[in-house]
């Protein structure tokens, strides 16, 4: 792999049904990496047809402003997802979750995308607080949160239970809107 391959441009945009094949490929080719923290998303993309349904449901969630799922795309293929979820309009809060193909990890893409989605959430949607919840052993995600201006707030003891595992502690990082 050349450096230019890993530094190619990407875009962040809502998923469309034409993305079903590459979304399915992203999920299945990263199954081992995604199964621990993205089991529901993974199970909803086991076939191309399932990915089409997933995209349609996420499009409806976007229209209803309950969740914002975007594809991270390069060469017209989905290579990652960024999701603004658990949007609480009354409290003006939301949570950011993300995943990316293993061949694009460590290149700064997620940091750039989290900064972009944070700006969108604060300026376009009017949210006041964003959260990222990470497993402390996932040092890359901790670095992303910190590089994007999120501050550690607390530990959720036994805050998440991966399938077929004991509960694990999760770390809450928050960022508030500053004018």
C-alpha cells in the first residue's frame, strides 16, 4: 500500500441505497473488529438486502431528526460510519459513535470526521453537549476524543456488556458548545 492510497480524499454524507453493497462489505470484512462494540449494526448488515433496509431505516431516522448516520466514503465506497445518536432535543445533547475499515485506521480520518460532525451538531442542529463513550483500552478512540476537544467526565462502572463477555467499564468524554 502506498502512502497516497491511505491519504486519499474522503467525504462524509448520508447513506443512500446505492451504498448497500459497500456498506455490507465494510461490515463483513471488519466483522472481527466490529462485533464487540457494533453488534447491532453488524447484525443489520449481514446481507446486501439487509444493508438496504438498514440504509432506509437510517434515512428515516435522519428525516425524523432522531439519529444522524453518515457514511465515510472514498472512491464511492463506504469505508466507515459516523453516527450522531441518542439525540435529546430537550437537553440539546447527543452521542457520537464511529467505526472505520481497519485499513484506514490510524490515518486521522476519524479525528477529522468527529470534528466535522461536532461542528454540524453544534452549529446546524443547535446541540449544546456531545458525548463519546469509549472503552479505556481503546487508546485510539481515547485519543480521538481528546484531540477533538472532548474532556473525560466519568467512568461508567460495568457500563457495557459485550456479547459473551463480562461487563466492562466505559469512559464518558464530553464536549460543550462554545461560541
